C-alpha cells in the first residue's frame, strides 16, 4: 500500500487554498467536500499519481426520455467538453459525475478551481435531469 505522499500534500494545499486547517479522510479513505451550496465531491488518491474525483448527481429517472439520454451519453464521448469527466450510474441507480486527473503538476489552488468547475457542471446536470423529469 502506497503512503500517498503527493496526494496528502496536495490535499493539504487544497485545505489551505480554501481556508480550512485540514481535510480529514473519511471512512472510505477519501476526502469528502461540499462545494457550493450542496454539491458533495469525493476525492480519492489510489495510486498517488492521479486523483479519482466523484460527485453524486441525482437519481436516474426511471423513464429519462430520448433528449436526456442523448445529453448524458454525449458527455462521455472522446470530444466531450467535460473530459476527463464522465457520467455514469452507480450500483444504486444514481447518476455520478467522475473522472481521473493527474496530479504531478497540480497545486491546491488548481485543484480548488477544478472542484468548483465540477460542482458547476453537477448543478447543470441536475437541472437537466430535473427538467427532463418534470416534463415526463
């Protein structure tokens, strides 16, 4: 098991960048943050070279409709504007927005900015899902 030296240092930089004394790991070994009003983001450093960033979005509607499915799947194409992030469904049927990012040259401030952008995209996806769900 790796000591995750770079990951821990980056998370300490992130804590300083967002004005917190520290970011403790949770029971899963990840770092759990709330970004913006209500976007939970989980950060895992499994190999100390990349971070796995996961943001729960919303339950997948049982009948999402063609437009929502196209919107969600389009986010997973090679030329997506959200790469390296993708939309997936977890084992409980909830949409998640996730991606792996390299940390070799990343700073805490850059990670904070990335997490802000992830939260903004999650908010947009939630509104798309809610809008499609409301019109169904």
